[in-house]
């Protein structure tokens, strides 16, 4: 089986390292990959959000399975793209459909989902620059640590964990 891993980080390097050990893996590709993945797979110069470019590589290289590492292509609907394309429907895509990827792509959506389904989670409210004073008031009701999260994709960098209320208010 020919396999394509999407992404260029440590997660994708780990996927490539482990998948390359499988006797079921005939050829392994990573798009775009990194220097670590180049040592164990063939890197492809294609962006994870270039769905047409990925389609061309999947067809050209007879790829049977795509493992999606980063959130960006999932939130943008890579699974749905494959599912709705007659030439790609047979390819197994490891990752959720666009609707389910919203749980990762939007902190606000995820929190609302958790509340709606009575799944335990930390206290939360959502604020913008237009209602920041309400956000400060909400922070005053909490005990440290204060966790501030940016909504949307932040590539793992959208969270501040602070113990000082003044720092939390400045971070907001």
C-alpha cells in the first residue's frame, strides 16, 4: 500500500517513522514533510491545503491511504474533498470530516458542544475586543490559573496559562 502523510512537524515525523515499519507500507510519502521525514519517506512539495495538488499526487503515486496530521486541512475539509471526488472516494483518509474538525478548529464551538451535551469542562465565556470589559469582569470571578485561548487555528500557540490576574487581563 502507498501511503501519504500530510504535514511537516514532529507529529508527522513520528507517524512516518512508525508507518514506515509496517509490512503493509510499500511506499511512504509526506507532504510537505521535513528533513526528518526525508530520511524515511519521500517528501512531496505540496501544501497541505492545496487539495488539487494533493489529488494529483494521490492519483499519480497510486496512494491508498492519507494520514492527516495538522488541523488546517481538516478544518478546511480535506476529508470531504476526498469523499466527494469520484477519483478519490476509494482512498482512506485518517481524520475527521469538516463538521467534526470544528471541535479542534474553534475553541468556542468546542466549549458550546461540551456544554450542550453536558460534558464536564472548565468554566468559559467568549469575548471580543468589543466586550473586553465583560471579559475582565469574568476573569475576576475565577481563581488562578487563568487560561486564555484564541478561537480558531493557532498552530498550537493560541493558549496562555497565567497565575497573575493583571497578566491575564493584559493577555486578553
